[in-house]
C-alpha cells in the first residue's frame, strides 16, 4: 500500500463562500464542519456530479461548474447513497441526524442533473432514521437500499423499477445494519455498522445468500464497518472505523480483504487521532467504482498520520 504521489491535474474550480474557504484551510475544521467535496460521481455523458455541503454541483466537460440542486435535508448523502444506474439516472438517499425520528426520510432521482432531483420514495417519520446506501447490482440489474440505525430500522430493500417501489428483503437487527454492500454472483457481503449507539453488540462480516436469503456471520471484526468495495479481479475489502463505542475491540481502523468471501484477512490498520469523535470518526472510506480497477483506493480520515489522506495501490493477499 502506498500513498498516491502522482501529479494531479485541475478538473474544475468550484466556487465557495469566504466562510467555507476560511474554515477549509485547516483539516480539523474542514472535517468537523463537513466542508469540502464529499462525493464526485462521473456521469455517463462525461460530466461529473459533485456533492459539497448541502448542494450538488455539476462539472461540464469544459471544466465550468454550476450548482444544480440543494441537498434537501442534512449536509450530504452517506458515502454509498449517491448512485448512477446504467441508463444514466442518478439517485440519492437522505442522511441526516434525525435523532428523534420525527422527520420522514426520502429517496430522490434525476434523469438530468441540470433539472435537479425529485422525490420518488419516502419513509414515514419513525420508520427509519436515515438511508445508508443506494447501490446498483450488476448481476441482478436492480437497486439495493439499506437503512438504520435501531434494530427495527435496520433493513435491506430491493427495487426492480429504478427506485419507484421497494421490497423489504430482511431486517430487524444490527446484522442488517450496513453502510454499503459488495455484490458477487451468489451473494451480497457487508460489514455490520453496529456503532457507538449499539452498546456491546459485536460487528461481523456478513454473507447474504441471493437464493436462500440466509445470513451467515463469516468473520468478527474490531468495530463498525465504514467502507466496502470489490476490485475487478473479485478481491473484496471491508474497513472498520473508530467511533468510541463499548463494542469496539481497539482504537484503530482496520482493513480486511478476501478473495472468496469465506476467508478474510486483516491487511492494514492505523490508530485514530486523538480528536473528539464528534469532529470525525476514524475511518477508511472506499469509494464507488472500485470494481473497474485492479488497485484499491480509499480515503483515510482522522487517523494517526493520515488525518485526511487518499491512498491507492495494490495489496497482495497470501494464499494458504
């Protein structure tokens, strides 16, 4: 694993207020105030849809940019809750504090980002706290959505009509609480996200069988999962985070890898910086699109020696 030292080129310059520019100078305030770029989704037509705090910005092929919509509630979608499907349609699910579950939680869609997003589905207040992920499944050609956070709110849903309607596939416990899933021909994999609110509930890597819908706990992991992805060769990765919960086995973020989904090995770890958890959990986030490359890319946040650092490289997993 190595930090990417390749020369970068400017794709576009995004406008920001004086306050944003000021507080973005320092990593501590940038992370704590949720400044900066949270997601960048390349679109089928060559443009890029970028998520900044509370707004969507579209970058055209010539590098010009414009705000096309606002994040309707909250600061941003979760890391795997912005999704483009093969026909170019883009969806995002709402993620905001919603501590008292008094606010409905919605899913939005657009066929053209210039026109903005429209609400296509909504959970009633109290059904779920927020949406953790919305992902396209290339094997079944459908969408999957995950929600959290309390046991009854942790559910896995499936849609075959680009998000207009959803079928609940399973849920009801922390085993179904995921921030993203990995797709294979026979199963879905995820790391559970039983966070600091889950008391002593342990976290596991889960296998969900597509045919039987059976859940299997494959591997105990050190803390709540904050990242997941699969490479073009089928190698899967799941990362744990540090939230300060009673169920965490240590104060480090860990990266796990597997070639077959049954045997997992820890391949990397780094301790969390001694920052308040409210500023930023210690995490390794794996962006969408890893299935198109043979190199792993992830973003380390609030980790010792890597407060806000992109890593890329190749990991070799020893066979035994």
